[in-house]
C-alpha cells in the first residue's frame, strides 16, 4: 500500500516537512532516504510523488516531483450537521464521515447535548477534529478531507447547509422513512445534508426549526441507534447507493 501524507502548499522541488508529518513518515512508517511516498495538498487538491532525502522525526527533507490533480476526491457535496456528543464520539464521527465521503461537517450545540464547548475549549476541539479529518483522509486515500467547522448554534448550522439540494433531519418519531426519500437525490446527483441530534435527541422546537429550514424529518426505522451509529448509517447509505 502506498504511503500517503498531507503537505500544505505542495510545490515541486526540495523542502523540509513539519514535525508531525516528519514523525509520521520517518518514525511511524519508518521511511528512510530514498524511500518514496505520495504527497497531497488538502487545500489545492493536488498530489505528487515525493522522496525522502533526509530522514528525521522533527524536520525531514523531501524532494517533490511534478504536481498533478488529485486522483481521489469527493464528487458531490455531502454535509453532516452533527450535535456535540460526549467523550470522543465527535472524533469517531469525523473519522467515519471522512472515509464515507462527507465534504463538510458542521458541529452544533443543541438543547439536550451533554457536552458543551465554548471559547478556547471549542477552538481546541475544532483543531483536533480537523487533524482527525486530515489523518482519516491520509488513511482512506482521498486528497480532500472534509471542512470541519463549528461550534455553531442549531439555527446557524442549519443555515450553513441551506445550499444543499436535499436536506434531512433524523427524528426517530418521524413518519417518513429515509430509505424512501434518499434514492431520488442520489440519482440526480444532488448535494445532500443530514442533521443528527445529540444523545438526548432533538427537542420538538429544534425539529420544527429544521423543518422550517427545509430539512425533512425522517427516521431509520424502529431501532434506537446511537448518534454516532446514525451518522455512519446515513453516510454509508449514500456511499453505497451513490459511490460518492
């Protein structure tokens, strides 16, 4: 399997790598002088063959070949509005969302969320989630990790997904099944957004606000699922049905 690593501002020529990338390539993957890897730029969506010139866990030097458009990218906008959850659940959801083709993850506060995040704590969490997305993109082969933003109020998160052609809000009490509604937007290649609530569920007011924002309340059937399981299930369905 080809070793891949993100390199910001990727350009042909020789350069030093930052400590985190150097550590991954030279310590974790044990690459040495003369070993090759695939460098990709998450922002420019380009990639290039690269070679280790000097191995170092702090500042490895590499030679980058000719740039080319990245081969593996998401093909349509797929947005996940996800409520703050306790522990490392958001980390796991961001990782799964990256592997399943999401292009944006909007983390939101909700009335019944157990976890709270504000100020510096929110900034630190956001930086970690973005690192998780980049690492997951490195592992799964895509060159465009999803944009991870937040932590937004529920109304703002919904508004930021308003440009999607199809929008769904997961509600276990909804009478409409997601399975009946999902095939059509996938077939026409529409952008899709999903809104998923916290462990305690969305309040009635939040569901009504989602409805007013163009999100159709839908259910996944009679089983009660964890919030992280819901996210994987719905994004996985789009992945399987649409190969996005």
